[in-house]
């Protein structure tokens, strides 16, 4: 009897001890992520000081409600407004190493193509390199960023579901005639186009529109202007920095989109939303859907 | 004779002073200096970021100045610059290819990451010089070498444009490389440049007799009994090694290699054995001061140093030209 009690108590104590150790270990569990270079980055604890030198990653951190952990951003990060007051540490391709180190970051989020990665790592700074390019990449990068920040995996999934719902809603808002609408999205006046394989092209496909650029030309093909005249798009989408003179190009006045004035000229801010593969892709889809709605008869 | 010694001391002293100043210039200004002893991050900024990049700018400038002097002697042309054998365009093409490969296949990406952009740039620079040598069928004809260098530079430059057209995502990163920057130079990069620089300087000084001979004309050099062929090949190797190393670590930096020997000649008339050394010191001083300006002018932001060297070097050369003609 007495002995049984003791055994039971000992057992309870043992279980309690196990739980406590587990909890302690669980708390001190380092974070381990594999970034887009295929490198495993280990963080001893959830980072509290984060530097992001890619606008889409800055936006992802903020949309995961962790904006307060950012201590520095690149010169192109401008959304949400709260990041405007943060120290600027150069651009993604020419990061200012000294300024980054001075911020004592626990982790730096960079693009894979950034030049400063090796230098930062040799100075003992932990770097996670990510390169969102497609819709699928955005989801993957969100999961990685959430993992880096030590958030439960549900957070990233919730955010992704919200974005997906937003894109779907934008797609539902356009009339069915969009299926016959042929769109040309000009990235810049070289001209480079957004092909079906690009992030913008994927959004167009989700909206149901046709892209005049076939997927086999790759994400951002450099076109001969003649190609666009021949393809005769119904709608042209372009940022206002590249719009000037577009309708005066030789032969372009005969393009259906130009004749019917079905041109969507996006402001710099709007263009930023559309071209950044990040959490504002639903907003980008809505901007493009609004443009289609304006020009398509229901 | 006296004058060259003074010039050497002067250039070295000025560089040393600017290097000290360099510890205090950066996006945070002088602040890290004051708190260095108490704050490990400030100490890291001063010793592991500012110190190596300051010395790195000096070393890279010295490599370019040295290569410039050797190139001008070898080609007997005051307009020759160290990139004349195609090394710059070779390095650019290699960087463009590696950046493009990053996005193409995971297999290529692992190789690119292992080699690094620095390694790729060096390999590209040296490969371009070898290509120039092959096209010129050796080093015996200076004119053919020069022409082959121009052709290689043009063609590789065009190929680089092709790559950036096929994969426009690399455009921005390429631009950063083309502008050149000393911002990523660490101690290891500096020691590589210092060792290569010392080797090249020793080689160039011991080969300076050939350069002096060549300045009197090819046939005179031959009549002096110098074994021109192997010595020329060695000089080309010095140029390739020096420019390849500088370009790999800092990107394309214009005008230092062209301007440094001219600036030295504007002060003293001397033989190549002294000119190569003085030109290195001048190149180092030029790039070091340009780097300080690049860091300090619009701090906390930074101007790519290659832009500044082009403006400063070009401006000074123009002034020199006008002063001479008037």
C-alpha cells in the first residue's frame, strides 16, 4: 500500500520531470531552415532583429505581423508605410555591409543573387537567401520566412489562404469575355514582355486572360516590336515610366488596344504591387482585374 | 634620381594617411572609433570592414596601376590600359553566365556557389587573355596582340549582352559588377590581392629591361640581345594575373590603370624599373582616395567607386592634356 503510493508518486515525479525537460529543450530548440541556395541556416533562437534587403521579403515579414522585428531594410522597400522610417542599408545588389553589421541583426534576409551574402557570412552574420519568382515560390518563401521567425507553420498557411482567396475574388470579378481577351504586359521599353511563365503572367492566367507571349519564350523575353504589332493585343498593360511614346512606335497605332484606347497605365506604386512576388499579389491581381473590367464589356 | 625617391615616399605617405582616415569614414561616420573598445560590433566595423576595404582599395588600385604601366610599355602605346587584353569582358561574361546559371539548373547553381562570383570572374579574366593569345598566335607581334585583344573584348562583351537579354533578371546584378565596388573586400580578399600584387611587382621590376628596350622600338630591343618571346609572354602573364585578381575582387574599375602611369610620368621621367613601382603606388593612392570619397560624399549612402574613378581620372587626364598643349 505504502509502497504503491511511493511508486505512483515517483512515477508522477518522473513524468513531470520529463515534461519539464521537454518544455525547456523545446524552448531552446534552435531554428533550422534550408534557404534557396540549398544551405542550412541554424538560428539559436527566434531572431528579434531582422534586416531585409528585398522588398518582397520585407512585405512578407510585415504581413506575418512581425514588422516590429525589422531593424533595417533596403532602399527599395517602401511598404507598409512603417518601414519607411527604418534605416536604409543600400540596395539588394549593392548592400552596405557596414550599415548592416552596425544594426547587429540576428538574421539578414537577402535575394539569392545579392553580392554581399558571402561577405556578411564571413563576418559572422546569419544570412537566409530567398528568391521568390513564381506564385509557388511566394508560398514556399512565406513558409521559410515564417520558420525563420520561429512562427507556427499555421501562420504562413493562413496568410497564403487569404492571398489565394483575394486572387480568386479578383478572378471572379472579371466578366467571362476575358477568355477572348489577348493581353500584352510590357515590363520595360526595350521591350521586355512578361511571359506566361513569369509571376505577372501567372496572375494574368489566373484572371483568365490570354497572354500574347507563349510560355516557351520564357519569363521575360526581349521582343521585336513587330511581334506585338502582329499579335495585335486587345489590352496593353504598362507602367507609366515606360508608357511615354508607346502609341507612337511605328505601326503600333494599328494595334487594337491602341485604337480602342484599351491601355492600362499603372502608376509607380501600382506597378510595384504588380511586379513584386510577395504577399501583395492579391492586390496586384485586383489592379489588373480592375483594368480589364474597365475595358471589357460585360 | 632624387625626385623619384621623393615621389615614392610622398605617394606612400599620402596613402598611409588616407588609410588611417579610412578607418573613420563610412555610413556610421566616426562613431565606431570612439566606442570601439567597449563595443565589439563597432570594433568589428573598424577592423573587419573598414580596415580591409581601405587596404583592399589600395591594393586593387596598385594592381591596376602596375598592370597599366606594364601594358603601356608592352604595347608601346600610352593609351593602353590593363583591360586591353580582354580580361574585363572575360570577367563580365563569366559573372553574367554564373548569375544566369543560378536560376537555370540546381546542378549549375551548386557549382556557381562553390566557385563564387569572385572565382568565376578570375577564371573568366584569365581565360579571355588566353583566348587573345590564341587568336594572336602567340606574343611575337604586338600589333596582332592588340587587335586580338580588341576583338576578344568586343565579342565577349556582345556575348555578355546576349546572356543578359536571355536572362534579364541578371541585369541588375550585372550592373553592380560593372560599376565596381570595394565594399565586399574582406581580409582574405585583401591578402590575395597583396600577395599577387607583390609577386607581380617583383616580376615586373625584373622584366623592366624588356620594357625599356621596347620603348626604343622593337628592333632595338631585339638588337639588345633580349630573348623577347618568353619575356613578352611573362609580361602578358603579369598583366593577366594583376587585372584578373583586381577585377575579381572589386569589379570593373575604370581609368586607374590608364591614368596612374600618366600621372607618374607627368611628375618624373624615369625608367620602367622605377615606373612600375611608382605607378602601383599612384594607382593605389588614386583608388584609395576615390574609395574614401565614395564612402563619405553622400554617407550613409555610398557611390560605386568605379563611377568616381572614371570622373576623377578622366577629369584629371583632360586637365593634364590641356596644360600640355597650351
